[in-house]
C-alpha cells in the first residue's frame, strides 16, 4: 500500500512537471525552423483599401471582381478553405453564432459576410454547399444575398489576401492550406477597419467593430494573435508555446483525482493500523 502511495505521488509530480514544461516560453527560431512557418501570419494593414480588382468566382459559378461585392455596408471577410475540418469551421461557426445574437446586424441588410476560399483546387460547388449549410445554421434564408462564398485562381486569391495582410501557404503535397486564425472587418468602400484574430467572436465586440466600420472609421490594432497553440504578440514579436485550455482542465482533474486517491488510501491504512 505504501508503495502504491509513493507511486501516485511520483506520478503527480511528473504530471505537474509535464504540464508546466509544455507551457514554457520558447525561442521561436529554435522551435520553428521551417521556412514555411515564417511565411504564415497577419500584417495588420488598418486603413488600407484591399484589392478590389481581383477576379474571383462566386458560389453560383459566376466570375466577378471582388469590388462588386461591396454594397456600402460593413463586410466581414473570412479567409478559409471549405474542406477544412479545423479552425476554419470554428471561425465560420463563431461568426454565425455571434451574428444570430445581433438582431441589429442582419446579414444582407446591415452587413455582408465574405468567405474567401484559399485552396486553389476547390471549386464553386464546394462554396455553394458551404453557403447552403451556413444559411441553415443562420436560420434566415432571406439573408442569402449577404453571404458570399468565393473561390478563384491562386494568384487572384493571393492578391486579395496580400492586401488584407493575411499570409498563408498552400501545401500542395498535403493538399491543405496552412494559415493563421482571424477575420477582417471592412468599411463599405473596402478599407480594412478591424482585425479579430481569434476563432471566437463575442457579439458585443463584433458589433463594436461593425459600428466603427459602418461610420467609415478605422479601429485600433489588435494586440494579440493566436495560431492554435502558438501565441504571437505583434508589438514585441515574441512567440511562445501555450498550453491548450483543455489540457489545463485535464491536468487539474487528473491532479484532483490522484490526491483524492491518496487521501482515501491513507485513510484505509490508518483504519487498519488502529484495528
């Protein structure tokens, strides 16, 4: 019994050490030596007018210029790809959920949403399917004219992304797009008004950015950028590996469980000794 208690104590110590070790700051050059990683990021180009001449294909398969999508109202731009099963879905669902809680900002009436397809091999049929799913989630079919799901040739999409300051890499071998997290809010004339560089969006915060864009004004620089487990501060440029919240929670639960087991076993030992 004593041996088991000692083992559990050792396990607790190792688990705690492991948790702290994962969360330590690291040197970005040492941790991320791949040249591809350095190509991924967001350069906040507040006040710049994005490329309005780039040719894209809408979700009906119709060629169009990006500028024709502007209708004098704020625009939320999501650079994503449609077969993504990770952060892209989190971002899109986050925007949908936030807008559903914002009756003042009805899509199609007060704000438009543009999904910019980053994967050069994806075609408008995928974009159309994603739009249909989005309309079901948003639960307002009349908003369809305000949702735009685009695809396009790589050079044209890159023109738009570059003007947004959104840097990504198409991994042809892996058939995926490596990109940062976040959306941009444009004014009705195509100026970059705000960046929301996360995968979740509170209605109050998003509403504030939309109001600023509606007035044609430019917001403040976002102070933090999150790339999954990689946290980057654009002011200092410092990068560090962060523990996922789920790992923190799991670690706490594990620690509590181990301590509880130790207390129970210790109680049993004392009772046996008294007997």
